[in-house]
C-alpha cells in the first residue's frame, strides 16, 4: 500500500511493485515520478507519471529529484521524500 505525505502542496506516494520502486509526486496540476528496480541498484527513471514513458535516466537521486521538480515547477528542496525512499539512486 502506498505511503502518503504532503509538503508545500505536493502529495507524495512511495510504493513497490513486483519490478520497481516508485516515488510519485502530485502537485494537483502536475505530476512526476521516479522509478528504480526493486533491487535498488539500477539507474533512476524519471517519468511524467508512475506508469508513463521514461523521460530520462540518472545515476544520482539528486539529479532525478531536480528533474522531477522541474516537471512540477518547484524546487527539489520542496519535494517531500519519505524515509523509505531516501536510499534511491546508485
């Protein structure tokens, strides 16, 4: 079941599927998602939605967060990060 938090008007959900770890953001008007394989060692994929097409891949969580923030028209520092997702990235 996804865990949900909210900060600065941005909802966040973190959950795992059979193949991926998903960190999804929703500002009400815009969405963004970061996905990584469940093993946690692959590059991060930034998508417009959790099940959308991949826009870009990153090794670092910070770079993926920057891109997600750009999609949401906010600063990466405004994105709420659940503790369970803090170890994403290589």
